[in-house]
């Protein structure tokens, strides 16, 4: 984004001089794209590498399905291989030379095109198998699948070669936020004046509407999860109790989001008390959610890997104690965080310069639970690989989803908190803008955890079955009510007809 103003005066006469004034106010999305490319790279590498590993080690999977998905994962990995270069290019400029410029463009398009073609071939194979059911035999189907994949790669290579040939490297200039003014005085002295303005990207509207969306999804998802848990009778007490507390923590966190949404869309109008109170509610929900999720992971680790619970009573006491400790620690820490909030004019912010809170929040609130969760989930994944194929696949998928969701939601946000505490006032404007953009994007991502947790809990077969049974029962009830209503209406009509017929008979029997 650039602010540019040039004033040229000839001969010192303002009226006779040529004046040029130009303003260009463009949102700089290079930073957003760069950080999003980094995030997508991390998720894609982990997800596709795990998928390839599962496909290679899976023995009883259909050959054609396995071939298509394996090629699709490889295409996505090839596409992902180019993203770090484009991320650096968006955040800075191109420093890798002409050859890598063309080569990475080719890699990008090969991954993009091959992914589309392979996905299309896989869809056609399913169509012929399910709808037409016209494959002569497995051998023909195999040849068609392999041929489709080979054709997809060849077409992608040829097409990307054409796209690559059009790429050229020119001097790359990164747009800065600058306001410059140059004038010539009547006396002939040249005066150069430059004022640098650091203009931050406005994320208030995006954040506000994101918080509203998270509130709606979070309330519906967690309320439904609590209802399923309360009405579920045959579930083990400890997981049920921990997930119930996790849903309550997410609901508490969600309760603060409408206030922050209004604050971002307008300004703070709720006074000093609610400024501190809603900050405490926000932190209580956030901290307790992380602690309870850690306790839930530790319970799974002891149950699955160690298998050393003495009895159900001890496990119950540990589960209840972990939840009580999580709530107590969350309340104590959130009171400290809320005490730093100050209301100045229409802003509810932390204006203190104390950096200890950031270090404590990152090291204790995130890093320690993160290490525990990663260790426990890796151990659980190692254990479940020893089970049968079907059980192993389901358990590994659930464990990986829980771990990935935690890392993706909380990892970037807490990392940015740590960076902000180290560089509270960056020396350069571009660095400050990039840090602010990254922080806002990661904060929106972190706030989405209140919507993700209910979805992860619904990966449980019991909860899904319970939800389906409730929906089925409700449908049957509606049908029964409709039938009863129709029967009642039919009965009333029959009675009316009978009464009318009886009245007619009576009239006929009356003497004239």
C-alpha cells in the first residue's frame, strides 16, 4: 500500500506551477497470502504424507482406489512443494533466480493440473462402477486406471511447460506505506521531506463477522453435544465427564464472542466492569478447554497404552480431580489477565507493558499441554497400529484429527503471541504490518476451536449413532403425529356423515 503526493512548483509561483497529486490506497494481501501458504504447506505435508503412509501399509485396500488416491496425494505434495517459494516471494521478493522461477512455476502447475485430472478420473471410475456397472473384468479396470493416471501426468507436464515458458523474472519492488512531499521554495532552496506512515490492514470487520459465525456454530454444536452426552446412558463415565466439561468450556468461551464481535465492528460500549468480566470469561473458556483436552488425552494414554488403571473408582477420581484443577487454574490465571484490561475512551485493551504474561501463557498454558498431547497421541498411534486393520484405520484417523486440530488452531496463535512479546515495537513498518496481519489471521484460527471440538467429538461411533437415532425417532414421531391427525380428521368426518345420515332418517320417519 502506498501513499504518494508530489508537489512541483516552477519558479516559486504556486499559480503557474504544475501540480500533480496522486493517492493510491490498496490493501496489501501479500502478507496474508504468504502466511496462508506457510500454513497450507504444513497441513498439506503432514496430511498427505500420513495418507501415503497409510496407503502403502494398507494391504487389503482395492488396487484401483489405492492407485487413484496415492497419485492424488502425490499430486498434492508436488503442488505443496512450490508453496514455500511463493510464500517467501509474497512476504519479501523473488531471490531464487530465473531457473527456479520457471521450475517452481512448472511444479505448481503440474501439481494443480494433475490433481484435477486424477480426481476427474477417479470420479469417472466410480460412475462406471456404481451407475453403469459395465466393467468387463478387473484387468480392464486396472489398465484404464493406470492409463488415466499416466495420461493425467503427461498432460499436466505438457500444459505446465507452456505456462512456464511465459514466466519472466523482472526487478521486484515490494510496495511500502510511504507519504512523500517534495517542494521547491521561491528562494531556490530545495527541501526534501519524507513522512513514513505505517498503515495497518483493517481486520476489524473480518474479525467481527468471524466471531459471530463462531458464536452460532459453537452454541449449536456444543449444545447438541451436551444434549447427546446427557441422554447417553451406556457411555463410560470418565470420557463422558471430560467431554461434557470440554463442551461447557467451549460454551463459556463462546459466550464472550458476541461482545468482542460488537467491539470489532463498532467500539466498546459495555463499560469497564464488562470489559474486565468478559476478558475473564474469554480466558476461563480458553484455558479450561486446553487443560481439559490435555486431561482427556492423558486418560486415553493411560487406558490404551499403559492399561494401568487400578479400578474404575480411581479413574473416576482422577477424571473429576483433573477437571476441578483445570477450572481452578483457569479462573486464577484469567483473573490476572482480566486485571490488566483497561478502558480508555472506546477501547477495551491491555495497555500494560508487562511481558511476563505472554511468556507464562506460551510456556505453561500452551507449550506444556502441547508436549503432553503430542507425546500421548504419538504413543496411542503406535499402539493402535498393532490392532486389526479396520480398527487401526479408524483409531488412527480420530487421533490424527484431534492432534492436527489442536496444533493448527493453537500453534500459530501462541507462536505469534510469543513473537509479539519479543518485538513489541518493531523497528520497521513492514515488519509491524506483517506481524499484525499474521496475528489477526492466527487469532481467528484459534477462536475457531470452539466449533472444531464438537465436530471431533462426533467422530465417536457411539455419539454418531445416538445422534442418528434421535433424528430417526424424531422423524418417526412426526410421521405418527401426521397419521394420528389424519385418522382424527377422518373419524370426525365419519361422525359428521353418520350424524347427517341419522338426521335424514329421522326426518323421513316423522309423520307428514
